[in-house]
């Protein structure tokens, strides 16, 4: 960004709100991990069909993009039941 360019205030407010939402989501996720005995796993590629875990487990995808970075194990006992968030 050039020195003369400024970020619009509404964009800054939106960024601040997204940061708050992310903080709240992280707190909720960590709470679920502690209360359900689930885990936090990180790796590349989709966990669907390749990562076995219990319901409530979170998977962060190191090579993910919009809508494919965080997965939640919502059902099943094997390596299926992962949902991208």
C-alpha cells in the first residue's frame, strides 16, 4: 500500500469484528475440546476419509483456503463425518 492510500474506516471496523468473531470461535472450540475429550489436529489435505477421530475433534488444514481451513468432526466413529467450516 502506498503511503498516500488509507484504509477506509468501515473496512477497519469489519476487520476488528472478524477478529472478535475468530477469538470467540477459538474460545468455543477450545471449550468443546476440553469438555468432550476431543482433540485439535493439524495437517494438509482434507481429513475426510483419512483422519480417524472422535466427534468434536477439530482439524486445521495447513494448505486450506476460504471455507477449507477448519474442519469439525460432527458424526461417525471412523475417518468420515468431517465438515468444513
